[in-house]
């Protein structure tokens, strides 16, 4: 896989990840406000699209993205891993478990920052190659 291909795939996967986050928020809303959904759907969906985070780390490395983007992608992986662990603290440390909602905001913010930076990098690479 070439550097250009890895960067192009990174761009596609990070925007897919952002879209999955939007779906995740919708599923949370259905879980809270509706009873037409299985309450485990929110969790199951996260486990499905969560696999995009290690893929992003791989693509960022192969694509030789700037160090700040690679570190941001590793941070995204870490925040996502923490997101899956926080609810398990509900009974022992409910205040810490409540950070699940705040962490979700951090994940969305960081994913958007990375997606925009990847888009800008692709645009500059395209104009440099033209």
C-alpha cells in the first residue's frame, strides 16, 4: 500500500468513524426516549465501529501522517477504549462512570479535528500533485 493510498483510506475511514458516532448518538437517544430498540444496540454498535480506531492508527502510520495526527489518532484509540470501560464502573465509582458522556464529547471533537486535518492534507497533496 502506498503512502497516498493509506492517506486516502485514512480520510475515508475517519469520516466513516464520524458518521458512526452520529449514529451512536441517535441510538443513545432511542435508548433513552424510545422503547422500540434493544438497549444493547448502543453497546453492540460501538463494538462494531470501534474496530475502525486501530485501523486508523495503522493507516496513519503507513500514510506517514504528521506526528501530531498520528498521536491524535492514538489518543482517539485510547479515548475509545476508555469509553468502553467507563460504564463498568457504574456500581463502584459512579462519578467516574459519568465521565462516559464527557468522554463521548472528547471522542467526537477529536475525530472531527482529525477528519478536517486529513481532508486539508488530502487537498494540499492533491494541489501539489496537480
